[in-house]
C-alpha cells in the first residue's frame, strides 16, 4: 500500500484528491492537513467524503507530512517550495499549485510577482514525451486546469505542423476553479444566470503556461490570446481553441493528425464527427473529450475540448501522474465514465 | 463474472445502471437494449459512457435478453411483466419500474390505471427485514426514488413508535427524475431559475408506495401527504418529512432511535447534530444523508434526507439489491463518496 | 415628485428597491447609503443599475437621510429603530428588516435575542384589513419574504374557517434571500446542483411571524411547522403549505374561498385548475401565483404559492405599501408580468 | 395608441415581445397568434404574462393580422415573406426572423437553403447610420442575437480602423436562444452543469450576418471565425471577440474609440476600466455592457459584450426599432436596468 498525504485538503482541489484516493485500490490515506481549518472535522468541510467521518484536519507541518510515500500539495501559490524542501527525495511530491510549472523565471515573476522556485517534471503525460518524463519522478508539477484543456486541444495541430503560431482561446469554466474562499462575485446569487469573463487581455496566470506548452510542441514561439469565462456550473472547462490553418491543410489531414495523436490515449477521446464535447459528459472523470473542425471560410482550425477542471484538470491529473511515477497502472483509481446527467 | 443486461438503456436510469456496472468489478455487460433508439450508437445518447464507444443499442427482445445472469429493466411502467415472463427463474430480474412494488392491487389500479402485475421482493435493504427478503431473490422490485428518500427518513421514527401516523412530505427533486423524454416544461430554459410543484394533492404515483412502506413499519395505516417539487438541478432528492410527535417524545429519544437504526448501515449516514443534508454531497453515490429534529413548539418530528435519485434512488439501489441477492459484498461497485462540489 | 432614500443599498434588498424606484414614475431617488461600502461607486456593487452610474454610496447617517419624503431601510436586524428615531413623523419610514414585525415581545426576544423595538403597521395589504392599516401610515414594517408567500397561501383557508390550526410549510427559496455577505455555503460551487434545508425544527426567525399572521386570520392560535429549503436559483420562493381540512370541507368550497379572497387583488393570481405556480413566472414582478388542492386521502388542504423573494417578498411589497400610504395608485412602478424564461 | 399584433407569440421571442408591449405606454396589444398552439390560453404557455389571462392564441392568418399599425413576426425562418406580403405598406412589419437580414443572396442560400426573400432596413440603430435607416421605415429586419452582441462589440474597433479584418468570436449563450421546441439536448437535465459548443467551424447561420455588419463598418471584407457555446442559464449572451491590433494601436487610442462611439448611446454602456460585463446585470433590459482591452503580448484587441438575448438581442431591439420608425422616444417601454441578481 502506498501511503499518501494531502496538504491543503479543505479546498476543492484537496477534496477531489481525497475523493480519488479513497477510491484508489493501491493507496491509503495518511495525513490530511489544512491551514485555518486545522482542528475541524473533515466532513464538516467536505461532507461528501463520508468515509473520513471522525477524522480532523491536522496542521500543515513537516512533522505531520513526514513518513508518507506520496505527498500531494494543494496549497496557495508560493507555499509549495518550503513544504517540499522538508520532504526528502524518498518522498514523491505532487504539487497541484503553479510554483514549479513555468520554465522561464521572468514569466513567473511577471505573472506571479514572486521569485521563481524552479521547474519540476510536468504532469501531462499525453503531451509528446510527457509520459516518459514522469516515470520514476520524485517531484511533479500538476498542470493548471486551463492549460490541460487547451494544450490537449491544440497539441496535435501544432505537433503535426498544421497551424500558424497564433492561437486564440476562450474557455468557459465552472466556478470551482475559482476556489472555495468566500468572495462576493462567486456567490451563487451572482453566478447563477450569469456569464462573465475575467483575466481579459492576456492577464490570466495560465497564459504563459499555455504558451510554454504549445511552443514546445510547435518548436517555435506560439502567441496565445486567452480569455477565461466564468459560467454557471460547479465543474467543467469547455475550451474553444483556434489558430489559422497553414496553407493546404485539409479537413482530412486535420482529423488524421488528431486520430493518430490520441489513438492509444486512455483518457483522451476524439469524438465521432458531428458530436461536440460537453463538460457534463466528463464530470467526475479523468476523460478529455475533443472535437476538431476546419473552418475554410475563416481559414482557421477550431478545436473544442471538455474536461472536469477538478479531476483531469487537477486531482485526476495528479493521481494519473503519481501512478506513472510509481509504476502503477496509469488509470488506477480514475474513472473514464462521467457522472451524467 | 456475472453477465448482466440492461433493457431500456437509453434513458437516465439505464445510463446510470451502465455507469455503475462499468465500475463494478464482479460483472460484465452483455446486452444493452432500447426501444426507439435501437440501432443508434450508445455514446450518441450516453456520451459519458466512453468505454461503450463502438457499441450500438439492440432491440429489447427475449432473444437479446436471454443468456444473462442478471437482467435490469428500465422500461416504462407496465412493460416489465411481459419481458420478465420470458426470462426463466434462473435469471435474476431487477425491475427499476413501478410494476411490482405495490401489494394492494386496488391502489395500483387507482394510480397506474392498469391491471396489477404482482409484487416482488422490495429492493430497500435498510428497511426492517429488507435485507433478508433479498437474499437469493430472483425477482426484485427497485423502489421509487421518492419512496427511498422518504421511507429511510421516517422509518426509525415509526419503527420506534415515536410518531403519529400522519406524515407530511415535501420533496425537492432534480429534473432527471422526470426522465429523458423531451417535454416543454422540462426544457433547461423553463427549469433553470424556477421551482414548481407537481402531482399536488396526493396524486403522485409514489404516494401509495410511501404509505405502504411506512404503514408496514408502523404496524398500522399511516396517512401520507406528499408533494414533489421540481428544482433546478439535474440530480438529487431532498425530502423534508414530518409527523406529529407522540406525547412524551424527547429530542434525545428521537436521536437515539436514528442512531440505533443506522449504526451499521453502510449507505445511511446520520449526520452530526447541526449539520444538514445537501443533495450535492451525495451526487453519484449510493449514500443517504439524514438529519432529525424535534420541533417542540409545533409538536412535530422533522426529518430531512438527501439522496441521488439516479444512484441510491434507482440504479444504485438496484445494484445493491443485486449484490445481496447474488451473495456478493453489498457495496461492490457502489461509491460511498459523492462527487462534490 | 416624492423624494426617496434607500439606506443599506449595497445588498440585494437595497438593489431591488433602487431598481423599482428607478422605474417608478412618481418618485425620485435621493440618498443612497451603505455601511462598509460607503464611498464605492454604486454600479461597482450593483452593475445592473446603469442609470446610477457616477453615483457613490454615502454613509448611513441622520444627516444624509434627512430631507426625504420616504426613507427605505434595508439594514441588518436591530439597526432600524435607531435610524428611524432620527427621522421625524413627517417622513414615511419603510423598514425591510424584521425589527417592527412581531407583536409579541417574548417571541421577538426568543428568536432575535435582543430587546423588542415595537410594532409598526404591517406591509401586506392583501391580508384582511391589511390595506386599511397602511393608508396614511408613517411607519411600515415590510413582511419577511417567507411570511409573505405563506400567509397569502393560507389566509383564505383560515379566513374561511376550513383548516385545522396546524400548518406544515416547506418553502424552497433562491439564494438571494440569504443576502450578499460572502459565506462559504452560499458559494455558487456549493449551491449549484444541490438542495439543502436550514433552520430545521422550528428555529427559523420567520416562524413566529407566519404564526402571528395565520393566528390573526384564524382567530385562534395556529401552530406552524416551517422548514426553508435552499435551492439552486438566484430568486424565488415556492411555498408548499398544508393543514388538515376541517370535516366536511369540499374541493369546491375550498376553491370558492380562494376565488373570493383574491378576485380583486391586483397582485395575487389564483391559477386556473390544473396549472401549478412556478417561481420563474413571477421573477422580477410583484405577482403572487397561488394554486389550491384538497387531498381527500390524507385529509389535508394543500396550497402552493410562488413569489419573487426580492420583489413581492421585499422591495416590491415595500413600494406597494408606500404607494398605499401616500395615496398613490397601489401598483405604480410595479410589474405584474414576470421576466421569463 | 399604436395597435400592435404579435405573430408566433407562443415561443420565447414572442413571449418577450408581449412582455415588453404590455409595459409600453404607447401601444396596445391586438392579435396574438400561434401555429400549433392556436386555440390554447396564452397564459397556459406564457404563465408570466398575467395581464393576458383569459386570452387565447389565434391562428396566424392575414385576416387576423389585418388592421394593426405594427405587426411583429416571430416565426420560423422562411415564413415571414408570405405573411408580410399580405400586410400593406401602411403597416409597419418588424421581423424577428432571419429572412430579410442578409444582403447577399448567395450567402442566404448557402446558410439557409432556400431562396432569398430580400433585404429590409436593419434594426440595430447603434451601428453607423443605423438609426437613420430606421426612421419612417415600414419594414424592419431585427438582427440576430449573436450579431447584435458581436457587432456592437467590434464596431468601434473597425470603425476607427484599429483592427485587422480577421475577427475571432466565441459567444456563450443561454438556452432560450435555442427556442422552446422540446429537443432532448435542451432538457434541463442535459444543460444544467454542462457547457457545449455547437455550429463549430463556421457553420452557424449568424456567421454571415456578423461578417456583413463588420465588413460594412470596416469598409473591406472581414473574415469571421464564430463559435457559439451553450451554457447553463436561461438568458444572456456573453461575446468574447478579438482581432489582431493594427501596428501602433495603443490602449488609450482603443478606449477612446469606444468612448467616442458610445458616449451618447442610451443602451450601450462602456464599463469603467477594470469592470467586466456579466450577462446577469442586463437580464430583462435592453442594455449592452461592453469592455475593451489590448493584449500587447498576443497583439490583439479583446472586446467582451453582454446582452440579454431575448431583450436587446431580439424583442427589445424590435421595440427600439419600432419606436424609431414611428417617431416615438427611442427608449419607450424598454428598461435600462437589469433584473439582478
């Protein structure tokens, strides 16, 4: 049995990690920690985690986190490095925060306003070379939820050299992506019946991460215009991604590139022609639904992808990466089927 | 491996059965049938069931359903008897419809307007004697979703003789309980932002089933006033149930009755004092959350229960009952944790 | 032109008051005040109130509120008395808070935990004698949102002497009724896809107000079991109310009582037989939809009513009462049509 | 009093027209017609229109529609020409359908598959020259809901010559835009908790209408990549629109262009810097909220606009255009304030 701990377990990412770990046949759950919620019963904040009834959040300290095979971090940005430094190389540390995702220290500082902590192996196995980078890893940076949806949507187009390096992405997200801290604009009264954009004009922190991924695949810098949109649902990201098609690209060539890229991926489903992804179909699962089209009038490749932001977009990606790092079956403890409707 | 079939698999109950069976380690899925949707790809109608990609709905015929160990029926009311008659006693038939739930032929005729087909063992193991009645059964009638939520809410009060035999129930339900047939009042535009009652005045078909259960527990006829309310969510039932307290009943005695009734039930959680059930916490799980209070001014026992109408309220209850009937571990393939938020 | 002020205008009740006053042809808007939000632009907190762009919330002080014909108070409970004391009898004060609703000082203290401030004329003109009590009034206590929905649902039954004095009410409410203060359980992620009860067991503060109204109509004490349920919509209350029918009550007599009670009420619509109220149909309007049924098996009268909690349930009721007090046409500035779907 | 009729009044556009006309002080409502719903009570299908209780839908015939000053058509595409032909030039015909919007017969045929009926004055007064074209008009083509949101978002950028002629638009829409016909994918169970794109790859019928508008403003052909996304709300469109900025464009120049374009528009609000549009703030109103940003890294102008698809996007635009055509105050009967939250 792999012994796991979750630090920062009172939020949505932490709750989803616990949900998946409770259903994972190869792990047991050790420490479950929180910051201001330390001392409170787990099920007071996570009432859906019935099997943890009777347990209490511990404080996030090195002593509490010591002695686990795997420690998942679901902490606010900027706190992971200090915690990880206390955990030896014998411990697999899987960071759901942003701290170790970006390679460019300048980009990190521009978007996060603090010193760059470094770069860890990136937990998106479906990217070219992604799976290999995770085998045996002892430190993993789980991708952001938007970068997961967008990178998997556009990777085959850039990998096959079909698109100009100028991507435009508008992604609708459920509210859990904004976290569990009580803020007025996230109240149910505000979000139900309303859609709104945020981070407009290239200011969202996931923008450089998306550009980093696409540029690596394309082999040249890809400019990314990214606008996230908050829509009235608790979970899910629907990413609508487009880029100018290079001259001569055909719809058949485009679809072939996607079929080839994802033929053997257990968690990526290229939908049959004519069927569009919906986030509802992947709720609670680690699955990515993708559909691709060529708009010949506008001259653009248009790709739509759907994920559950908390599962494949965060905790599911973390567990999948852990499985690979530890040599377990990649899909252990992860659902392919969504909870729908 | 137990070989299962699902008849009527293109609707919501059928889809949930398939979702659970796909995750059940002791079964394999054989025939998957539909009526007007026969011939269509399964994932065209159930896009969340990715592992069934490539399969097509077959027609619901005796030939197609033959040769399975278990056949689940998710058919419109009135069709189950004819299908079951073609399946020998060697086959376990689990009916998610209403046909075999009521014992009183007159009540059946009054509420369903057709001839009574009979009565099968009732798939609610948490009721007194319920588990025993299912062991080795070859025919099982899965309870209605509202009767599941209401009967488990009030059973301890009536079982311990604490309440007058006059229950008042108002239950809020998500829209999947109304099925997948396209009707104008079930359009998203109509249901989002709106709550409405239906079946008002004792006309909902689940009323006699609730009364049958409560009367059996109380050992005398229990009158039931039941009003279902449609609220804007896809899944979930929140049942608010009350009955006059008998003279001398105390809050402590009441809570003790509930603690005793559910101490060993794997799928029923009496919440800690001060915590109220919410349907979101049980989404996708087979869990029932229950809380009980004594209103001393009004002189009433008030019990609130939350279930997922498609899981514990239909398909989860069906799988749980199948497990008991076949001698498998009762919780096999069923989640205790909900998918929240 | 009647000059109006709104104190506590940054919340939901205050915002709805401003929306209605902006559309009212007989008033102009003077002071618009807030507490912690004083100094912020009105449209930063109330972006839907475009005509107030450029205005800033003032502080809630006697100086700022002086010199208006009408002052609406949308303050936290317990603050209205002090503010009203500074406003002379020449000013009509309309209090949307609870402070002056209850007649029984003991009930006030039990439910609100502070000293009783007194009782003002009650702003529910559709109750027997209600309209007369408001004519020329200089102080008005606007009813709670639940008491509005419930009292209008059951008033004809008790007024005509058809029901036993033991009412059971379960009311589904949108989240705006819980206010705009950011609390974790009111986050969109928590409320979407979930229903939950609160104030269970007779503890909700609107319980004695409902009992006070029904008892006055019935002419004897009415016991009330009241359970509010939070459902995923921003606005609306659907109240399902029932009481045992007195012996000999018929469905015809029941319907006649309701037809008679509401035949001339501009804002109460008894729906045609067979049509149930839905909160969506009254969104943004001052209208109450009512339907009534007799459940002969359970022996209960069942009444369902729908209102918009912010309009008829708060700000619309306040404006309607102001109109009556000032001798203006009762419906001025109030919509009868809802914004649906 | 202007005497109006609404043809096709049982759907969402027709219902919204009736709602607005009921609140319009300068009109009275004559014929209210439907197709398959003819003979049914208006409030059975439009329960929010309480003042029309007692009225019945008539059939859509020339006789019924004769004798009105204004006839609004809310008919399926392709039916307006025949109805309009029966109405003399003395009657103002306002068509909410698509039939007379496109100038290019080839585009019409490509997207609608039928013969082109012609082109009428276009009901979007905020476009350059738009208001003048409507004065005294006897035939008006109301714009599509998406073209309204998108054209007003990008018009100032193209009007001031700041953007390359290659626009990318992703617009989130509430479900009422898809109409009231009961289709399985529009069920509440399907749309709640789920976002999905449709008409992907340039196939949505509003694409050529958007391109027509933007090209006219830019004075050269503008290529448009348009993807609509269905999100879980009944009303509202949030359009995220971008185009490459021409060299040398600054954020200040961009904002100035928008301030200048909309300074005097009663229904278009350029929000203060830092505030993003949300559809909830414009629900039920004729208001358009707009915000603009320059993404200097991606080199793109990004504009977000919010409208209510049924009000400004359909029925409100129709009434506003009628007001202009008849010489009434442009805003008569139209709300500037939204119903929020």
